[in-house]
C-alpha cells in the first residue's frame, strides 16, 4: 500500500519533521522526524513494510512497534482527510 496526499494538502519542511496544511479547513498537523521520513518514503511509492524496514534500520525499535507506528500514522492521516 502506498500513500497519497489529497489535492488540498500542502507540506512544508520544519526543523524536526514536516508540517501539513489542510487548505480547506486551515488546520495544520506536525509530524516529527521519523513520521516525516515515513511519509516521504510512502509518498514516493514505498510500501508499509518498506517504511517499517526504514524505522527498524534507523531507530532502536522492534518490527512490531514500527509496524504499529506506521499503521497508526497512515490511519491518522486518512482519518484527518489528509491522505488516501
């Protein structure tokens, strides 16, 4: 599964991550550094498992925890109407 931001969502790099703006509602979301890495990777067409591999290779985290975190990030972006 890859990830795609909706047309009304713009991104901007931040000091430690990325900010997302919903241009319809005017709401901002801030992703930390690891969340930003996962988002960028998946927007480039990588799968959820690729994102899990990225997290486990860069951080001291188990595969199970990395998978939970990626799943939660995707679900949160979709629930907020930012991604599909």
